[in-house]
C-alpha cells in the first residue's frame, strides 16, 4: 500500500522558485529534499531527534550550518512551551531548512510558520464536512469520480483565493480568522440568485470577501496535545487521549543555542 511519502515526489513538478515547502519529520528524506531544491523552492522540515547533523558553522541566532546529503542546510533547535489552565507542556524540536541565511531569515521567523503547519488539516475538514456535507461522492464510474474530485478541489481553491484576497485587503488580518463556511454559503447564495455574475469593475474583495471580513472568527486555538490515531468506525479505542476541549493558553518558543547534536 502506498503512503504519503511515496505520493509526495509526484507534487515536486508543481513547485517553483519563491516557494517554501513545510514538511513533517517523516518526509525528511534526502532524495525528496534534493528534488525539491532543484526546482528552486526551499524546504523547512522537522527531523527526528536521533538524527545528528554535523555542525559546520554557528550563527548568532543560535542556528548552525550543516548538510543533508549534498544540500547545504541550516539547523534550528528550539523548545516550545504551551501553558494553559490545565498545566504546561514542553517539547524540543529540530528543524532543518535550505534557507541558510541567518540575517535574511532569522530562526525566530522560521519557527512560527512550521508551528502552524498542522492547520492544513482544517482544509481536509472543509472539503469533507463543509463542501460535501459528510456525504460520499455521487459519481458511479471512475471517470465521473475523477471529474467530481477535481470539481470539488477547484471549488475549494477558488474560495480560498477569495478569502486570501479579502484578508490581504485588510492589513494585519490573520488569514486564519477567515471563515470558510461564510465564503461557501455566500458563493452558494450568489449562484442561486445569479447575482453579481457579470461586473464591469475589478473588485478583488467582492461580495464573498466583504462577508468574510464582516464575520471574522477569533484567533485559532492552539494545539496542546500530540497527534493521536482516531478510529471513528472502529470498536477499539483511539490510541492516545482525545481531548477536544478548547483552552485559552500561551505559547513560548525559544531557540536552543547550547544544544550540541
């Protein structure tokens, strides 16, 4: 059975210069990193704790120059502490990036986007539960299934672009606060009413964007527990504790400058 790591190389052809690819530690594979860098894109990946990259040069921000195969990389060791009313949780992580310039890309600026990487999972929820309403695909033939999947993904991407244009138009607005449900329901209303289909002016925000900005969500809650394996249709319990309670909390991230691999 093929897994995520076997499918990932197929996406390399879609990468280009100016992109940065965030990868989980299972994707810290030398061949994959090398193929990504050949496209001109950069990599920010977590590596497992037992990996001990050589220290070639230390930088003032606490990171250090190393190599991953033939690729020059920069290693950032950091410690994340999450504090809530239920206590504190601390963990140490090691990041590797092909952005080797410590002045142009300080370690502190690279830590935050990786820490928010898990939020990509909300896109899967929006496709399965919000757009499809939890139903299975209606198509009955392989060709029709492919067509329905592509149509769903195109719809999702178009709505995401509208949400991104809206939050960009209001400086300082975190894109995470844009509501996908509002964007989807507004688009449905416009299609049903056939309103605003043709316009003589360019409006990047548009009706969808204005409704999204009028109904911004509060800041997204932080993840306080490690990932667990859930089995929604299994008679066996999930492996780990599943706590779906939302907690107010604070996150502190420190770059470890004295840690020696």
